[in-house]
């Protein structure tokens, strides 16, 4: 097995969230908040617990809005956060509501709407140098049209599902390409050469984007005027453009140097793929009701809740991670006796957009995780320390575990991950996990 992980791993969330919200982006949640401590649950980003804590209660609309943002309920989030903005007693409280709205809009590709909110945040706090710098970086978004869904109908297309990723055919500005499906990418991304080939012209000053291993890379943004995925047609899709010398596409063929990121996936609503290579978008039987929700969006990061020895773990759902699922700092803290008893020191080389580097890991021989209603096996299980990872998550659920299923459905309307495994014609579906 290769000791190197290659991964797009685009993360614009840290810089944006640190600027937009007063709560810390990466503060470790060492102490478990009590079920009724709404403020602590919000600050530690325990979205499932916060949802349950405020259910049926009259609470600050900021919390209602934050939960709606986490569960991708756009209309409810806008109502609650605009109410929170109206009721805000201080500029800081108002900017928290604006910040959550900006996250909601950026995630949905509403770049122009988000840019206007950045202007409002800076007007309310003119001494915020970080916001001013971010506004300069993303200033090209001002006046840019929002992503628009021109057509959406269900369609099945041949795709490839293998160790190199889930690769889906699409048409960008009239030209066919085949890009990786990457739920871990906060925004769709492509190389500069791919952008030139497709007529996407980067504009605005160069900014910086991060990855999930502590690295950074320069990037600009550009707009694809028309994108077609199966039966869905999107207009004015903002994308990140990376230098050609930047991983992970330095040796990739033309037409494959891009990743379908979160805003485009959210526009599809859901996606279903089979091990044999059929992708359906939106997924069949997609239902916006969220009784079986086992996913949330931690700002820009899709998170699914799994089980380990009866304990819930929150893992980043990352279809772009083709090098092996990971465990992170929070897992190491909460399962320190397990690591001490069974772990062995090792190293793992990670290659993401910020470059390649060796990282120390603790290697567990195996770990059984209950994902989407049945058991999976992570062997070996690599436990990373910071800077790899993102608080307050336990780790990263990559394509290696997802490929154990015969078919996978990721539904951002129902906020559910479902793994299907045929057993004599029957299919295993996901029970509700809390």
C-alpha cells in the first residue's frame, strides 16, 4: 500500500470563518458541553446536539439560523438570521448574523450576495483589518452574478468509480471534461491550464487557500458561464484557479485537471453512484425531509456521524480523499488509552494543494467503524496530529470506506449519507444516528 496520500483538499473556510464570526474556528472542544447549554453547543459547533437542544424552545434566532445553516435549510436560515440581524443589540452580534448569511451564500455559489455582506460587515467594524484583507482578496466577487440553476432534471451518466476517485463527465463552457467529485472542496477548483483550455479567465488579486494538512497555495477566482452535469445546467459558476505547478494536477491530462466542489454539488441537491460506474444526479428517491439526517455542514465542511464502539464520531465526508481515511486530533484526545495500548509510531506523506510533506502518525492496526448502517474496516488506521485536520471533527471519511459499498447516495436535501449493499436483492439503508 502506498504511504502517500494525494488529495485536492481545498479549504477556504478557515480564513473566511475567522473573519466573519466571533466564535473560534478551531478551538478544541475538550469539555463536552451540557445538553442544555445552547451557547456552548453553538461555540463548539455541536450541530446535532444544538438542534436537539433548541427543538420546541424559544431561543435567540441566531441559534435557529445557525442550525438551519448546518442542516442546509436555506429559507429557514435566511428568515432566522435576518430576524437576528434586526434584533442585534451590538455591531458584533449583527456581524455574527451577517457572517452566517455570508457562509450560506458562499456555499451556494451566491458570490455577489456574499460580497455585499462583506461590505456591510466592514462598514459596521471599519477597524477589522482581517475583513478588509479578505474583501480585497474576494473583491472580484462584487458585482459578479450568483450561481444560477438554469435547468435540473434527473439523469444517469457513465462515470468511473475507482481508487483514483469518482470522476464524472461534464461540459464546461461547451467543452467536455471529466472531473473528480470532491465534497471536501469548499469550492470547485481547476488548474490554470484547464482554465485557459475552457476559456475561464482568472480575475482579481491572487489570494491564498488552505488545505487540510496545514499548507497554503496561491489562487485566483474565475467564472464558468455554463456548466452541464447530466440533466442539470448551471450558469455563472465561480471557481478557484490554481497555478499549474501546484499539486495535485501537475501530471494530469487535459480535461481531468479539475474538481467538482461543494457549491456545484449543492446545486445538484444529491448524487448517487454505483460501484459499476453509473452516476445519477439528482439521486433517485431524494426527499427533502430530514428525519434520517446523519449529515451536517460545519460551515463549508460536510460532516457525517458514524459510530465507533457505540460512541458517535463526527467525520468530514470527503469523496476527494483517495489516499485513505484519517483520524485527527480530537480522536487522539478522546481515545488516548487505545492509542497508548495499540498504536505504533509511523509517518504518512500527504500531498495536497499546499504541497507534499511527511507527517508523524500513530498507526492502529485496524478500526471498525459503523458507517451508513453497516460495519466498515479501516486498516491500518492513521491518527494524525495538528496541523492535519480540523477541529472539532474526529477525522476524515474518504473514498476507501465509501467504496466498500455497492452504491452510495449523498443527499444534501435530506442531509443523509446512505450506503447500499446488495444482500440477496435487499439493500441496507441507514438508520437515524444521533
